[in-house]
C-alpha cells in the first residue's frame, strides 16, 4: 500500500529551467493538493483538484501549473524556475468532502533554485 | 494575524513529562487536523476532529468549537516524540490552512 508517492526527493535547478514534480496516489482519493513549505512558515496551498479534469488555484499559484488527467496522478509543473521557488513541496490526497476524511501526505520534494 | 495560531512555537521538556500544544483559529472550519513532521521527514496525519476528543496511544486531541481552540496532549513523553507538530484547519473542498508548527524536543 504505497499511499502518496512523490518524485524526485531532491532537485537542484538553475534559474529559468523547467521541471515537473510527480505525484501519484493509489487510494482512489478524489481530492489532491500541492503545498509548499518555506522555513519557519506554515504550508501554503499552491493548487488543488477535486477530481480528474478539475483543478483550481490555491493561495500561491504563480509560477506553477498542474493537470489532473487521471484520479491517480497530479503533477506540478514549474515553467521558469526562480530562486523564490526554493522550498519543500508536498503532495497530499484525501477522500470525501466536509473534511470527513483525513489527509495522506507524500514524503516531499526538496527543490533548490540557484 | 494568521488564521491559525499555535503556541508555544518551541517546547523543550524532559522525558516523561506531560506535553500540551495549543491551537487557536479565527475562521469557520469543517474539521481540525493535527499533523506530525520529523526533521527532514514527511508529514503524518495524527488526528482529524470536528468535535470533542480523540485518543490514540499516548496522544490526545481535544477541540472546543465555540472557543475555536484545540489542544494536543502527549502523556509520558519520550525522545521519539521529538518533532514538529502542526495544527491545520479544513476549509472548503477540504483545503487546509496551517499553523506555523510547534517544535517539540524531549530530552532523555
């Protein structure tokens, strides 16, 4: 039972480069999320999805894009990396609405933009 | 002012002590979550609650909806409990708003 799988675990990017952070869950959860965690700060929501084909912006969406073509996968795309995107990124999933069910988090991706 | 405030920000205690971490929030919520994050590690969901009290092993979580306040208690604390404990509140579409976390260190 893998839960939420994120890849890669670590990555160093140069300014202006692009990359995709992968996220896959095998629990048939309909809700999926991308959060970033900056040092000393609480996690901030980047994008979320309530089901395949449906995505929406969170608090800090600028510089990112997402897609949700299947229930299982929710990749996060950085098009032109900037130093401000240096952070730890967490993918998460949940099932149901009204906060009825708990969250499952991936192990995180530590991204450094230089 | 943050929507979710945790106190204390840092807490150091001796093994065996009773630990309390507090969380106050200022908005309407669907549920409140307590999460645990070990250094360099992922995030684990400890509790999700919308009323009353939940217990799992040595961990107890309570919530008072009227006062918009929750507490996480650890009984008989152990060095392996050392971690960052995060309070988060659920909003629409189950989006979470997070507190800054409480860094707990338990010394042997």
